[in-house]
C-alpha cells in the first residue's frame, strides 16, 4: 500500500545526494521528493516530473576516483537520501566496444557500441528499475506494478525480490516465454494480456487504483529516468569527458533518450563537460513509429500507431507517455528519427552476431541498420564518432528470431 502523503521529510543522511525537488518541465510546478509522486498533479498538464539537483556547490569529478564501477558511483546525482535504501544487483558501468570486423562498412566513421546486455536481468531496464525500487523502498512502498513489453517486468521482479517487495507485472501474451518465466521465477505476480503494452498499462492503472499499488510505468513516476540517465554519465566518463557526435537510441518509451539528454545538461552545470552535444537519433520499428512520423511531420506530439507484432518487443509502444519530451530532445539536438522493419532488424542482428561476436537485442540491431541508412544519406559524415546503444541481450529474443 502507498504510505501516508503526510509522512515526515527525509533527512539527507549518508549518501550526500544533491536532490532538491521535482519539477514539471511543462508547467514549471515544483514538488517535494519526500512523499510519493507520480506525474504533475495539474489536471490540465499531467506531465512527467523531473528530479532536480543543487549543482551549484562545485562538485568535482575527482570524487569518482576509486569508487565501485556501477551506476551508484554517481550517487550525488541520484535520488536516494539514505544509502541503506539502495537496492542494487551491480547494475551499470557497462562496456563501450569499438566496431571491429565490420568497420570497413563504416569507413572513416568511428562506431562504438555501448552494450547494456551485461546488466542484471540482461538489459538497461536494471538501471531505471533499480533507482525506482530504491526510492520506493525509501518512501515505504511495498507493492509495485508495471506494464511491460518484457525486460522491465523481469527487472522489476528481480529488484522487488531483492528489496523484499511484491511485484505485479502486466505483459502482452505475445511476449516470448523467457520473459514470463523470468518474472515468475523471481516471485512476481504475472498477468498476461491480449493486446499491446498500452492495453497492459490501462489494466495496471485500474488495478493500482483499486489495490493501492504504486505504478512504475515508463515516465509516469520520476525515478526510473534517474537510473537511465547514468548511461549518459558513463558515456562521458568512459570517453574521457568528450561526448560522441551522434548517439543512436532504440526508442519505445524513450526514458533513456530523455535521460541521456538530462545527464548531459547536469554534467555541463557541474563543469564536467563542455557545451558540445551529440545529435540524438530515435530508432523505432516500422510497426510502431509514431515518434518518427511526428518528428518528420513537424508535430510536437505523436499519434497512436500500432501495426502489430515486432521482433523488437520493447519497440512496440504505440504512443510514448513522454512523446513531447522525446521530440524536444530530437529537435534541440538537431537529431532525427528512423524506423526499421523487422526483416532488416533480423538481418542486422545476425550480421553483428557473426562478425562482431555480440548477440544483441533486436532493438539494438535496428540501430545498425539506421546507422547504415544515415551514413548512405551523408547525415552521418566521415570522421565523426557515433555511439550505438544496445539496450539488451539477444538471448531473450531467440523465440522471435529465425536462425
């Protein structure tokens, strides 16, 4: 059940977090962080809320020297007040791998893979869920629910088990069985739904209201974004505080895309990086390419687009909740958006596996095809550095792939 909203303020005890408040990026309203929050409470707004930190105190990046190599090395810009509430399975600080045997296809463009498949439960979802579950523990929550296309459900089940909480997961029936088995093995209650993740979201919301469960749906609570943004901190640190020229990101709910951009802004405020920003590229499945259509149509919001099954389960998000924020990042970065059909995703997955030794998720494979298309159009140019962010392991998707 959710705790009483009048709970006393948490005291900054042992992590040294610099979190100060939550802010609505749409209407500017400010909210405290010491009680349970979801989205902006203004009925005319209902925007996602963003965690804000006091970055004026001159925090130096030398604080990272000697710290454990996981995402909590950036604890000052993460939302947990008392370190005892951190729920971790060792997530974060995944490798950046240069393209090797396929480099001839990139020419004079340096291509790097940020490979998130080694995270707990096999995907980048461990970051966001780890942060959200940790904050939920700090706020006294004991039952958490989420709709999922696959990976987020497994991550929530694992982190809830680690935290001693109950997880409830709503998942489309068409999701590969490994994702379902994973949730059940971690002790979550799994509800299979006829339909897509939007259908799962409606049911999860209804039952959360009835049962008093806390929802960690993508960008409908503030803290999954905070875990995802640590990818941006890592990219900067691993590349000696110089950001790449282009970042390609598989975009379903878009939390990571927004999180990367947020991290870059925070690091510039801290003085850790300069003003250079990558051009951000949202890559979607042609089955669910509402962001692509909205971006190229000059729209500020996306329409609901669901063309049915895609081998990249995480890309079947018909209308991201934070579509406005995603589109703003693409435009502010002078980026673009590309959609890839399943047949090309499958071909890319096999090409990367056979020549680079990486069995990446179909969502990540879509990036390789998008890169080749953008290179052919000269949108990506010689001597640029490009980072492709593979979000998960291909092993979970074998049911979707014809070998």
